[in-house]
């Protein structure tokens, strides 16, 4: 009988020891209470708690969490009601404060996020709200991180997910955007036409410049050609004069070489006078020695005899 009791006691003790052995996994923390009072926080590893005295009050995950809250209605500075959807990235840094700091931490963060968002948007008008996401994110993160610090929670980031203005505002914004796009389109078309006209004018200007340059070059070439022609003509005339003079000189030399006497000269003068008389001239110059015509005639007869 005593043996069975001993075995039973041993079994009970082993069961109690085994059931009170706890292994804390990575990125987790266990909050331990002894007789209802916080005693310690178990970190990663093997732990044994005292049976019937110690208990695990809370098992806390130390991983970063993403809290996607439903859209919150807010009113801007210019009295426009809209809904804004935010996302909060938070992480538990102190398991004890998280366990004992606030009754429902997630609900507390949600309500705090909504009130903070309303306060921030209430200081901005509609246009600033739509274009100041970074400002809203920074202010909300700073305020939430400071408020949740006593709860053992650190707010890493806050992001504005969606901004949903009323339907009338959206339609007005769409019309404004359409008008802006049409304005930009007209500006682009006008700029294109302007650039096209500038290019056409530049082309015409360049064409006129090239045409003037061509005419100038043609004029220069024509002048050069006329100059060359006149030079060639003058050289030809000079050559002709030289040849005439050379021929005259040669004739005179031949006359000199054949020893023509006075009678031949007078005969040639008579022939010249005859030609002048047959011409259109109304005046005839008679040589001073014309009275010696008889002598010339007799000299011609003597030459004929010879």
C-alpha cells in the first residue's frame, strides 16, 4: 500500500513539474504573476514556474504589428467633411507596461488615432489635406508614439491610406482636373504651333540668305567672267595692233628694200586720190604739188615702158 502511495506521489510530482515547465519562443515574452502580483517577465528560453502559486498573466508578441483602422470621419478647416483611412505600425517594447498599462491597448490606439487625426485635419483646409500626407503622417506618429509610451508600445510609422472627400467635392475636383488638362493641352498645341512657325520662319530666312549668297556669288562670277573677257579682248586688240604695226613695218621695210623712187610715190598718191574721189566725201584735199600732174603722168609712162 505504501508503495502505491509513493508511486502516486512521484507521478503527481512529475506531472506537476512537467506541466510547469515553459519554453518561451523567439519574439515572445511571458508576464508572470505570483499570487496575483507581477513578479517577472520571461524572455526567450526554458523556464519553470512554481505550481499553484505562479501563473502566466499574459503572453505578448514582440513582433511589429499593422493596425488598419476603418475610415474615420473628419472635418477640415474650411468645413468639408471627409473620411480618412489610416494604417499604424506599432511594436510592443515592454510586456509589463503593455499588460498593466491600459485595459484594451488596440482599442485605445484606435480611439487615440481617430481623435489625433481629427485634431490635425481640423487645422488644415481641403487642398492642404489632399497635398500634405507627409505632414499628417509625421504629426500623427509623433503624437501617438508619445501617448502610447506609458503602455509599453512604440509607434514606428503612421500612413494615411485613403482620403475620401464627398461626392460633390470629387466631381468638382474631376472637373477642375479636366479643365487643367484641357488648358495644358491648349498650351502644348499653341507651343507646338509657335515652334513650327519659328522653324518655318527660320527656314525661309535661311533660304533667303542662301539665295542672296548664291546671287552674290553669281554676280561675282559674272563680273569675273566679264573682266576676263575684257582682258582677253584687250589682249586680242593689242595683239592685232602689234601684228598690224609689224605688218606696216614689214611693208615699209620692203618698200625701203626695193628702193622705190619718187615717181612710184606720186603714182600711189594718185591712186589714193582716185579712191577718195569715188567715195562719199564732199571735200577732197589736193596735194600741194598737184600742179606737177603732168610730170607724174610722164613718169608713169616711163615706168610703163620699162
